[in-house]
C-alpha cells in the first residue's frame, strides 16, 4: 500500500518537475528574447542617431563643395531615418516612457530634416550666405543636442532594462536548473525508498513463505500424529473388545455350569419328592420303576417342577444367546486384528465358488444367481470372500415367499475403483432401517430367519478396512441392491492413508 | 494313574475350579488336587522358597493351567515351568477360555502338552473335562528330576 503511494508520489513529482522545467525553460527563453530585444532597440537608437549624423554631415559637405555626390548621400541618409524611427517606435511599444521619447525624437528629427532641406534648397539656389547663416544661428544644434540627449536617455533606459532582463533571464535559468536537479534528486530519493520498501516486503514475503512451509510441515506431522493416535485408539478398542468379550466368557462358563448342576439337582430333588410321595401313598408303585425316568408327580409338586424347568430353560437360552453374541464380538475383533494380504483376485471365479457353496440353499429357495462380467481387483482374498458370501447369503435368506428369487452380481470399474452390486428381488428393506441394518446386533423387518445381526456390520467393517464404502438402496417389497466401492488396487499403504 | 500323581490346578475363577474338580472326580480320578487361585501362590508352591523347584524331587506332578490370571499371565508360568530343570518334564495342560490361534500356537511352542478351550456350553465343558480326567487316568507322568 505504502509502496503504491510512494510510486504515485514519485510519478507526480516527475510530472511536476517536467512541467516546471518546461515552464522555467520557456521563461528563460522569453527572458533571453527580451534581452535580445533590448540590444536590438539600443542598436536601433544608435543607427537612427548615426543616420541623422550622416544626413547632417552630407548637408555640410554639400554646402562646402556643391558636389552632387553629397546631395545623394544626404537623400539616402534622410530617406533612411523615418523608417528607422518607425521601427524603433514599433519596438518600444511595450514601454510608454520610451514611446514618449521616440515620439519626441521623431518630431525633432522631422524638424531637423526640414531645416536640412531648407539649407540645401538655399545652397542649390547659390544663396550660400543665407545657408551658412542658418547653420550659424544654432537652431539646428539645439535640436540635435536634444535628440542626442533623448537618445542617450533611451540608451540608458535600455541599458537598465538590459541589466534587469539579463538578471531575470539568469534567475529563470538558475531556477530551471534548480528545479530539474532537485526534482531529479527527489525522484532518486523516492526510487531509493521504493527499492528499500520492495526489498523489505520481499524479505517479509520470504519469511512468510518460510513460515508457511514450516506450518505445512507442522500440519503434516500433526496429521501423522493424529493418524497414529487414531490407529492407537482403534487398536485400543480392538484390545478392549477382545479382553471384555473374553472376560465376559469366564463368568458365563460358571453360570452355565452351575445352572446345569442345578438342573441335575432339580432331577434329584423331584425324584426324592416322588419317592417320598410314593412311600406315603396307600398303593405304592412297583419297585422296578425306572429310576431315571421323569418321576410321577401330582398337583402342586408337578406345578413346582414345571416352574423350575421353565426358569432353568430361560436361563440356559439366555446364556446361549449371550455366548453367541460374545463369540460374534470376538470374531469381529479377531477379524479386525487379522493382517490383510493384497493379491490379484479373479472376482468372477471367487463368486462362482461362493455360489456353488450356497447352491443347495438357492435350490431350496427356488432362486437363480446370475453373475455378470466383473472387474478383477487386488485385495485381500478372504475379506472379499466374506463380503460377498455374506451379501449373497443375505439375498438368499430374505427372499419374498412364493416368488422365485433372482439375484444378480454386477461390477464395473471407475477411476481406480471397482464398483460391485449385489441385487435381489427379495422382500426389501424399509428406508428408515437402511442405517440400522449395518449396526452390530441390529436387524430389520420380519424376524422369521435365524441370525445375530452381525453379517452386515462385519461386511461394512471389512469394506472400510479395505478402503472402500458400502451403500444400500432398497424399498419394501421390491428387492435390495447393495453397492460396494473398493479400490481396484488395495495395498497396506493406502489402508494407512485412509485409517 | 499308576503313581500318586498330584494335580496342581491354577485357576483364578473358583467357580471354574469347582466345576473342573467335580467333573474330574466324576470321571473316576481320585488323585489329590491342589488348587491355586492366583499365579504368585502357584509359583511359590512350585518353585519353593529358593526358587529352584527342588522340593518336589521325586514327586509326580501334573499342572492344569488357566492363562487369564489376575497377577501373572499363565504363559509366564508355563515358560518358567518348562525352563526349570526339575519341572520341565511335568505335563502342563492349558485349560482356558481363549481359542485364539496365536495363543494356542504360542503355548505349544513354549512346551505345553495339551491345550483345551473351555466351552461355554456346559455339556461340552463337562464332557471335555471328563475326557481329560479319563486321559489323566491312562497317561504316565514322570517323577520330577532331581
């Protein structure tokens, strides 16, 4: 900002200097012209005076010699005077004082010339005495003196003017020189300041650049740090899940174990009750009754036994369910800890393999599985196998009752990513459940099929670990399409970059 | 068992210990079972006050070991037993909840003789322990080396 202002000022100064220089040079030239003019005027005055003198001396010469040559000289001189004076009048028009003097000189010269003419006429008529007399009466000398005085005054005036004008001209030139020099100096100064400022701002820019580079490096290391933190947190969660599910299992063994022991005890107790009842009853049962068989009970005892059995049944089924969930978490965390190994996978062959393993289920469900051309990818074989077998399994599991199933596996390649679709014409998923189905232990729709709500959570975790994304588009009753986008070439490195 | 083998059971969960003992007894094994609920006590017993394990000279021992102990890891106990000159021939049966492949491999590498995962399902659990008991009744256990 300051720099622009400075440059503007420098430019303005340059313009001012130029104008001032031009102005002062013009002034100097004008002053010089005036000086020349003064000299000219002086010259004119001398010339006029000289001419008058010449006329006078020619007149005298003629009177003395009567020679025609002097008369001619006189005519030439006398003829030259009025134009000279007129020029002088013209030249001194700017100066009223000089003008007055010129007019007076003109009148005097006129008078003087008239005298000359009269003397010459007398001379021509050979009245020499009269002519000499006329010269002697001095009338002519007075006029002449007056003219000389006036001329001298005019010359003096012109001298004065000359001096004054020379001074002015000198001053103008000096001023022009000063303006030019000081202006140049100022411009140089401004240029120097500009250069200084430019260098300073360049230094500031360099510094800013360095700082930017530093902060970029900082940012990178921050990102790396955060990534490492995240990975550590992720590992922590994995370890946590592993330990928790492990430690949960241990008490479960006890609960299950002692529940079973209780069950044994229950058998013993109710057998005892039955035996006692039999002993108390009037007609005892035959002794050879099977001891292991369910003892015959009656009334309240039977009800008690049934309640006992029911309670134990609930406990055992809950424990079994909890065990399945814990196993699922363990499997997921174990999956999360498994190292992936990228290999080139012929996706079509892999999916054909999966389809052949579910052929029996497909035949049962009257479903057909079509595999369209699929792109090859470099990824972890086991993970890809698990992803597709889960999806195909789900498609077979949730077909519409009474409608022949049709499952299509499609694929295409786009910008370094392979996009796969597993589409079915099954029962579909309500859009409000689209997020939920990916959550662990969550399921959607009619719960008429066995399952823990783990498959899709597992699939999505795998897809994410492989640096991909997964979406579902589905409507109730029209089937579902699961779309998986995976990097065409997965390597451990780009897993890190997406971790 | 042909000789009076002492079974050393290192199991932090007393419920588990009880269930294991009960099922071993059910398989007809009547040998002495010395239970320990933590690693330190078990190590103190096994290696004695001087840490050499010489106390058990001439005894036939069998160790039932859980890996998840509160104070020491079962793996450490396994390593120390197998590194000890007197105890290294003592059979070690690892009986734990972990069925992680790495863990199993590590135990066998360290010289464990049998690795059994505790099934949550009690029938399987009881069955496994009973079979282990039957196994105990037929195997030969060496006396600890002097």
